[in-house]
């Protein structure tokens, strides 16, 4: 686990030499999840897509590699206990959905469970919520993982529907039932950034087995499904016990609705809101508490802030948010060893605006390429 940041850092340096390769930032495929069907069937349409079927043998192998390198052996018996009695330990629809995915991919249910836990806790990211000059709220995020190559291949957008209407949308990976990026149309948008959690596997599994805490990504999905207003979403994200500390970044559909919630496992330590009337027209979060200086070797906050300041409130829209998320060292610059907003680990960029739900989009990033011609 502790290698996650080191991996991002070392790969970042590599990206410099590849900076002249051709750009390949492509929007990802979108699927409907019918919430009116049984949980076991929620992901069948995705699973049965020939494009996805083709990836499953590779997914099986990559999942095994990811598990071997991420998961300490001593927690595997706890994973077995959890898997053997999934309904007892995990709420619906998540337990049924995991069974359905295991069934249709042929991947072992225990591995699906581990992957869902692992995604919950290894995301290095940058999230920004900004209000433009007209008062519209925009939310952009990069999701960075050490296992980028594998995850890029299985990134999808999901529209969770009931009676044919989209209740909420998320960006996810095949096999992953939680949400780290999502939108409740006309209400709010949420992203999750990892917060340093030390040795979390044991803590997380104990909390789950004692039913004392929620998976981070389950709480996000439940909030997307059930919270009807921005304020309710903030309360729920701030005060529900979790298996690990995280940052929640939330955007609303009305002016001045933007916040970074700094969580420990029990509850919020801090809720930092935008305040456009006083000049704070955006809030941004990487993976460090906003009241502390980020470490010099991973300061993605500064270049993001600089890019936002340069764009200015009047220049904010879907396209410029995407460009800010694409801030990277230019070929030929002197200081290249610093991780930038877009780095080798970035798997996707998502741009959202709760008040304009049709804007929601996600691009798989191949950061070795040039800025995309296909950006919004
Ligand atoms: C597993 O898949 C088969 C067909 O692919 C289906 O008949 C069966 O009902 C599924 N089982 C579960 C538990 O979803
Ligand atoms: C991702 O998919 C491409 C084909 O689309 C394949 O060449 C590549 O090996 C895959 N990468 C991983 C890590 O699975
Ligand atoms: C961005 O602008 C804000 C407000 O004017 C200022 O406090 C901050 O230092 C600037 N940051 C950067 C990196 O330019
Ligand atoms: C978005 O804003 C940029 C300036 O930041 C501007 O150049 C561009 O034309 C705008 N795009 C749209 C679609 O309004």
C-alpha cells in the first residue's frame, strides 16, 4: 500500500520522456443499470457486452496480480469470512451485485470482494469544485491509480435507472459496485480522494466484520441513491462511520454549493466550503489536509491552483475544467520531477455539473499523450 504514492511519483518522471506520444483521451462506454431488476442482474448488460467479454481473461489475470501486490496475506482469512457470509456483512444491493459479477465474469467471488475493498482505498486524485461567473457549479476530477493500465481498459460510466429515469450516474470499473465519482442530477456531485490511512487492511476488515462502518464507495452510492438535497448529502457524507479516512468533494446545483469534507473514520474533522462572495470561488483537494502544506515531492495542489487562477472565474466551463485537469509538465521545462495534475497514474478525468446533468462525461487518460483533441 505504501508503495502507491511512490509508484505514482516514479512513473511521473517517466511520463516526461513519453510526452511527445500521440494523444488518446477517449470518452468511456456508458451502460444502464436497471435498479428495478434483482441486484444479481444489475451488471449483466455490461458483463454481456462483447467488448467487455473480450477483456475478461485479461481482467482475471490482472485482478490476481493486483491482489497479490496489494493485499497483505494475513487478512485473507478475514476476507474468506466476509465472502462466506456476504449478506450478513454487506448491505444490499452490493452483496447481490458482487455475486452477479462473479457469476458472469467467472472471477472468484472472494477476488471480487477484495478488488472492491482495494479500490476503496488506493485512489490518488485531484478534485476541484468551482463556481463560474454566472453562478454555475462545475466539478472536475482526475483519478490516479498505480494500476492505471489495467483500469483504463475497464473504466465505464453507469446510469442507475429506475422506471427508465436516471436516478444517479457514476464512473466505475468493471467489477466495482461502489462509486468514487458520481452525480445526482440537478442535486449534487461527489468525488472521493484518498486520505492517508496507515495500515488500513486489518482495520477496515475488522470494522466491516463488526458491522461498525461502511465502505467509502458504498456510502457514496447510497448517498447518490437516497439523499435528495445537497445539504442532506453533506450531512450523510460527513457523519457516517467509515472503514477509512477520506476526503469527500461535493458540488451542488446552486450558487456557493461546493465543499471539501475531511473525514476520519468516525466523522468529519473539517468541512471547508467555497465562498464566492468573498473571492473563494473554488475549492480543490488532492490527498492532503487543506490546512497543511502538501509535501514538496507531491504538490499537485499548487499547479492546479495556478491553472485555476490563470483560467479565472469568467473562463470556467466544461472545456477549461478539462484543460485544468490536464495540467502537466511540458517537454523542455526544467522542473519535471514534480507530480502534476495529470500524471502517469491518471486513469480518467470526469467533468460534471449537477445543474446541467447532461454534461457528465468521463475520458480515459493516456497521459503520455498530448492534450486531447477530443476534450469537450
Ligand atoms: C449465473 O449465471 C447463469 C447464466 O449465465 C444464470 O442462469 C444464473 O441464474 C446465474 N446465477 C446467479 C446467482 O445470478
Ligand atoms: C488493455 O487493453 C489493450 C487492448 O485494448 C491491451 O493491448 C493491453 O494489454 C491491456 N492492458 C492491460 C494492462 O490489461
Ligand atoms: C490563486 O489566487 C488566490 C486568490 O487570489 C491566491 O490566494 C493564491 O495564492 C493563488 N495561487 C496560485 C498558486 O497562484
Ligand atoms: C470555455 O472557456 C474558454 C476560456 O477559458 C474559452 O476559450 C472557450 O471558448 C469556452 N468554451 C465554451 C464552449 O464556451
